[in-house]
């Protein structure tokens, strides 16, 4: 079992950063129900773009959730605010963690 993180970077197509954060309750609730979910951290960069980091128990659980989220949550308020042209998603196995 290899812990994995999902990294998503994106810009908003419309709305403010605070509106986007407020609209994320449905996404967070959905993630909490996914097998293997550990934690999520959403950060706004100085340039207004976002970094969404999700920690998973396994690489398989990360990939499964990634495949499902675009189908099941595509019409959520938060997802409709994201500019799809600048969205980048990747996954990596965690090799070092420092708490």
C-alpha cells in the first residue's frame, strides 16, 4: 500500500477565490466518501490560481476517485467555476513525509 497524493492546478473561469472556496463543500463531502481518502488541502496562489492537494491511502484509490469525480461532480458549482483549459491533474506516490 503506497500513500499517494493528487495534485490539481487550475485557474477560475469566473467568480472570486472566496466564492470558489465557499462552493467547495460539495466537493469536500464527495471526497470524504471515497475509499482511501485521507485529507485535502486547497491553496490559492498569489496570482489567483489554485493548487488542490488530496492525500490518498493508495495510488489505486487516487486513480479511481479521479476517474469518478469528473463524471459525478462535473455539474457542481465549484467545478463549473474552473477554467478547463488550464486544469492540470497528476498523481505521485509519496516517498518522504515530514510532520
